[in-house]
C-alpha cells in the first residue's frame, strides 16, 4: 500500500510549475483589474489625505432628551451608516453635550454620507387617498395605468412599484381629479379613508366612516383640502414643508418624484410604522427585470398590520388601492395592491440604482436616530498628519524591510533569493488588493494600517524561516536536498498554518471589538496573514522545489546556504544486509 502513495506524491512533486503559473495569472489579473478600474493607488485615510468634516447639533424635538445615552446611541448608528463594512475609516465622535463631529476621508462619497449621517429615517406606510401631477407635469397627458402586482411562486405576493422616486413604471400616478373637481374629489377621498381601524381583521370590507385620527372634522378636512390644492411639488420650499411636523395618526399631504416629474399625494394615517420593519436589504433580481430592489421583513406585529392594510386596500379602486411608502415626509414608492400580502415579506422595486437601493436599506436596517440633528457646518479638512508623517511611516517600513533582507542574506545566503522573491510577490498582492478594496468596500489606508503592513513583513519572513530550518534539519540528518525539501514541507506546513491562524484570529477579534482607526490595523494584519498562506503554498514551496534541481543548491555550494559541512550534517545512513546462515546468530523476536 505504501508504494502507490509514494508514487502519487512523486507525481505531485513534478508539477510545481502549475502553482507558479496560477499565482502569476492571479497577479496579472488583479493588476489588470486595478488599471482598468482607474484606481492605481490605495485610498488614504483622513489622517493622511484629509477629507470632509460635518458638525451636527442635536435637537430634542422627538420626545427624547439630549443625554449621554441618546448621544452615544446616535454616534453608534451614524458610525455604522458611514462606515458600511467597517473599513472606510470614518470617524464619528461627540463634542460637548449636544454636538457630533463626523470626519469622512477623502475619496468617500461625502455627499451621500452627508445625506445619510443625520437622517432620522422615519418610515411609514400610509394609504393613498388621492394623487395627481404637480406643477408643469399637471399639464401633460396623464400616464395610463400599467403593470400589476402578481404573486410569486412562493405564494407571497410582492407589490410592484408604480410610483415614487425610483419607480420604473408610473401606472398609478395618473391624476385622480381635475382642477375643477379637485375639492370634491379630496373631500370624497377623506370620507372614504381606507385606513383599517384598531379592530381591523383584514376582511377586505371598507371602513364605513373615517378614522378619528385622520382629522375628519369639517374644519380639518377644509384645511387639508386647501393644503393639497396649494401644494406645488416642483418647488423645493413646498416639498420641504409637505408632511413636516405631522403625527403618524394624521392625514397628510406629501410629494413624490416619478421619472423626473413631481406628483402630490393625499395620504391617510400611518397603517404600519418603519420600526416594525425587522430587516431590510438591497438585492439584485436575477430572475426578473426589476433590477435592484429593497426586500423587507416585518416583525410579527408589523406583518399582521401589513396584512390588514393590504387586505383593505385590495377592495378599493385606483388610486385608493395603493399605499404610499413615506420616508422622511417624501413618497418613495406607491405600489398598488390586488390582494392581501401575508407572511411578513415585501419588497420595494423599480428603477433603483445600486447605491440608491443600498442607501435606503442601510437607513432602514440601522433604524431611526433617537434625536434629530441640524447640520451646523460642512468643511474640508487637510491631512491631520500630512505627507511628512506618511513618508516617515514608509521610511520606517523600508528600514524594517532592509534589515530583514540583510539578515536573510547573511544567514541564509542563496536561500535569501527565495525569501526576497516571496516578499516581493506578497507586497505586489497586498498593494493591488488594497487599491481595489478602496472603491469596492471603502477601505482607507491610514497610519495604523501602514503599521499593520509593516508588522506583516515579520509574519511573512517567519514563515520562510520555518520552512528553511526544516530543510536544514533534514540535511543535517544526512539527506540530499531534493528529498529534504519534500520531507520538510509537511512539518513546516503545519507550523505555518498554526502560526498564521493565531495571527488571523487576533486580527479578527481586534477588528470586531474595536472601532475607528484601530480597525485599519486589524484589517491590514488579517489581509496580509491570509496572503502569507497563499504565497507560501503557491510560490515559496514550488519555487524551492524547482531550485532543488539546480546544481548550485543540490550540490550544497557554500554560498547556497545549504552546505552540508557548514550545517554539521551526519554521514548518510546506509542499510547493511544481515549475514545468512548460522553465522548470523539468534534473531531477537522484537527485532524480527
């Protein structure tokens, strides 16, 4: 049984060129991707390249007090919003008792971060009572209804977005009242408020009387009619006032954008609160043509409410069979309903861009801020440490690398070629991957991250040293270089894997339990540790196998670092045959 095993190992040892070709192809592909993306240098953190600083002042207008607990909660939510995957190196910290400072590194989409950082993300699902084009759009022909929501194969129907800022279809956006009959239409809509009462069971029967919370008194109706008639959503001032300072139980007016045109809405009291959305995520629909969409999972209570309101709306004519998804006072989508949506699953779909879908899901997932914030100032800041400190850090790394190379040349001589080539491959992979991770996940190289890369030089060199010493041990036992290289590898491999696993575990724990700049150190340390394993397995070992076939190394030249005499090698072990016959003497049973 031993012979076939040795044969398989022998055949595996004859193909080191495949491993070298594989890692060479990976380097070429990653480098090509780096140049094609246009990001040929790693993105620097705010301490090295500067960025944007946003000052926010807390306001206690949501029923919450400005205290340390609420401020810390706001900092935590903002930090997760702007950091995304946690490696963009944005800094969020309190200043005084009611200010929060957000520092965003250069290269980050500061406008998008600025929009997200202080947004309260108040989400409500409100029934649509009336809607029509606003401003110049009102003079254009009304779009015809198109599309419908259909159940998915799983049995949980998903509403298709028919209106809203990112909708691909404007089927439900047709005006529901002419200018001459607008007051009567709005009045009739208020009387036919489809919002289910507290005892609604989703039976599909319309409510006979308006909800008390909808402000159905004649004075409130007249005021709401006047607001709806005067609302011009093409004006930024009107949009800013619409839906502001209202309670969830009130009927409101709001604005929404459909394919570049603004529409105004009359909406009933909130049927489902955004806090009852358990989870939201942006996904790409690979089965259909809806593209990017935001999938939501409701809590048990929210799922029941959502089933009730969709059951009520399914019995209404258009547009009163729609519900408006209102985010911070703006209608982002108004899908219509044909049947009750049960199961606690729903999605917002339409002409989302990836950034838009992820931004909406990001705000919904991380919840509403406990306080509202007013933007005090947005300033561009210069590098805190500047180019001088960056050059000092790189100089320290160069000195450390030079000392390692000198040690390898003096102690390992010819073997230092293998070590330096492996270090070069590791450095190229690290640089290219860091450059690609900047635009991909927002990775920013700050000074702690540079320190992590410097520490990685020692970790990588340690792996080479372990392997070289195992080879030398085999030569000291009297073996030639080629079998010594192969016999030393399994023992060195285990040691390298255990050592790198410990380093990676430490980096992972540090990344999880810390925030801010320390994460840059942990991320870089973990990345370079993984690359060390790749380089040792796919470059160092195959290269050593090839060099073992060269006479300079195989014959143990004194400058090769593998000279048997200088290593104190023992004479080769030779087997001798035991003499046959009586002269051989008795045989020990244990020996036999």
